[in-house]
C-alpha cells in the first residue's frame, strides 16, 4: 500500500478548490463526482476505478440539488478521497464507494459550518450596500467563497495526507460484515438516484416509454447495454417531439385560416 506524493496531493487540493468554484458559479460539471473521481483515477494511474466510483456516485446524485439552500452530501470530497483510498489499498471500486458515501454524508456538517461562516461576509456586504459602496459588496461576495472552499479543502487535504494511516485503521478496526453492508448499500445508490429523478418526471403521462425501456433491459438477456436503451429513448423522444411540433403547426395554420375567413 503506497502513499500519495506531495505533488498529487497539491493537484487534488487545487481540483477541490476549482470544483467548489464551479459548483457555486458556472456549473460546467467539474464539481460532479463523475469528473472528480475520474480525474483522481487518471492522476493515480487507475482511471477504471475512478470511472466506476464516479459513475455510481453520479447516479446517486440524480435529482439531488440544493433546493432552497438545503445541504446535500458532499460527494465531491467523497469521490476524491474514496477513489484515492481505493487505488492506494488495491481493492475494488466497491471499497471506494463504501468509503465515499459516509464521507459525503459526514461532510454535510462542514458544509453547514461553511455557510454559517459565510454570513459574516454577507452582513458586511449589506452594510456596504447601504452606503452605496458596490466595490465593498463585490469584495465581500468574493471573500464569502473562502469558508465554503475551506469546508471541502480541509477534509480532503487531511484525508489525502494521512491516507495510509486512515486505510490501515479502517482495515484493522472495521469488521468485514460492516464493510460488506456498506458495499451492499452502495450498490443500491444508482437505483435510489434514478428513483429520485423519476419523481420529477411526468411518468404517468409517458409511462409506456418507461415500460419499453424496462423490457429492453430486463428481457434482452444482457445483450442490450444502457447506452443502447438511452439511444432508443432518444429516438422515441425525437418522434414525440416532431409529432407535437407537427400538431402545433397544424393548429397555427387553422387559426390563420379562420382569421382570414373572418376578415373576408
């Protein structure tokens, strides 16, 4: 079992900072567990484990967002630490998922602490706004990023620096039955994420397509991949889109004809 070099730890810490900035700004996906775990795996020479861990955690986050400022599990930090521990220990992706999930849940509390610390800068920004000092408001908004970033950066850096010790402690003190339970619960995360996402979809209206997708996966004997089913869904969605578009264009033409008859 190896130890991470200072250079790799520095790069992963920088990625964590960039991920937080991406999450609270443009959101191009750097903060997602899929990107974070894949980048960690690529950096440590085991991109396959990174992809497996990242994809599983990504499915778990489907339909999960900070609605109304709600705090969600920190899967960015969990993906980085879980992938690094998996590669260092030489165990499978299930091991990393079993570690990443509880880490993401535990770091929820640090996210709350980071948000509370951010209030100091926000109240200061309110005072600047009352004075019409817009540069002061801008400065406070920028400084407010610091506690939010530290809530991710500190646990990630500690976890990576003491990774060898942490892994040895986990292997020595956590019983196998408990780790097996975490692995089993981790395998259920994709189903949970998809179920959460389905709650936001008009499933009652389009349930025939859901049945077609289920049949394609369940009764294909493993010959049909998820990508193939996704392309099949895209084909049905395209047909439905063009059908609705054609119907709307006909309705518009009928309205125009009626207006012409009235004018004449």
